[in-house]
């Protein structure tokens, strides 16, 4: 069987990816602090910011392909810990592209819709990046560095992702559901727009990109939706009390990292390749059905 190395296998997206890719690949997953056991998958503790460790993994496993999902992806943390986040988000990514180039193997990288400033949505792959926070800036640098080191890299810009909680990671909907159930106040932005997809859909997109894409591809959902409207769908599909659901604006909430207003992705290039996200409502219904 072909060998697939998945970095960040203990993360939300990495975990979904491991499960989805398992039938087709012999999978090796890396983690750093959150050990997770996934049946049939070889998990390895690796500090990806240590180049010697990274080299050793490549020479020991000899992967056929790599999907690099490991990152420090909390914008507020990146804003307040610039060096620590740069090491994993930029330097490790560049090194992984270099090792994939040395071995001439397929490489996919998870970037973000936050490489854009939110003023000219929906964004296509050809639009210039213009991040408003450090996380977006680090990902934009990593994209350029990886493509320079290895032009065959599939740089996958990911949207906001949601889905079932994994043993070591939640998506943003789990805390939302808890708050709504208790009828406490949940204030969500009416002026922040994304094109969200489920973790499973995102994982399908990554496997497709690994096989078919060199360069940049957008893996957003089919709908542009505000956080507040997403909350309303959550109430409807999960049949939760709506009493606590309130709306607010970005300016009402003080955050360490600035947030762009609308980073909706135009993903028609991926749709043409066979990437098929469901509507947000359908994705949420699938979640209920799989519980």
C-alpha cells in the first residue's frame, strides 16, 4: 500500500483525514502534545520544528505522499506568540516542502481563507493575498515559500471547519451547542462571513487536491454565511432553544488578532475537479445522523 504521512493527525482536520484516507493508504500520523490512538494508523510523536526529527521521519517512513495539516491555527495565540507560531506555521512548512521536493513525492498543505483582508470577497485563487493578522501572514508566507521550494505542492486554502468532536479536538460548534442548551447568551457576528465546510468534506477535498492539484486551490463550501446565521441553522437542525442566541458586530468584541469581515472563497475550480460540499444545513443534518 502507498504510504501517506499526515502531520497534525491529532488535530480536528488531521483526525478526520486519517479516518477518511485509511481504506486507501497506509497512514503514519504525527502529533506533538496530544497523543491519540486511531485503529490501524501508526502515530508518531514528532516535533516538526526540529529539522533533524523531520528528516528522520522521512527517511524512516519513506512516504509516497504528505498532507501537512499541523499548525498553530489560533489567530489570537499567533498574534501574541509570533516566534513560536512562526516556527511551526512557516519554517516547518518550508522544510516539509523541501523534503517532498528532494523525494519527488506528492505534497498537500492546508492554508487558510485568512490570507485575505475581507474587503473583496468572494476570493479566487488568483487574487492577491493581504492578511490582516499574523496567522494569515504566516500562512501567506508559508504558501509562497512552499511553492518556491516545490511548485508541485497543492496549497489548499481551507475555510472555517466544523463537525463532530474528536478525542483531542473540538470544532467551534460544540461550545456553541452547550451554551444554547443551557439558554445562556451566545453572541455571534452578523458582519463576519465565511464559506464553512465539515471536517469530513474538507478531508475529501484535501485527498482530491493531493491527487489532482499543483499550486493553489480553494476548498470552501457552497454558501457564504455569517456566524449568526450559522447559529440559527444550528438551533434549527439540532432543535436547540434559541433564547440565548444574540447578534453582535466585530467591533463589539475585543480580540488580540484583527479579523477580516468577509473571506468567502470562490471554490469553483475545486468543484470542477469533483469537490462536492453539501449545504451547511445538510452538513449539520449529516452530523446528527452520524451520532
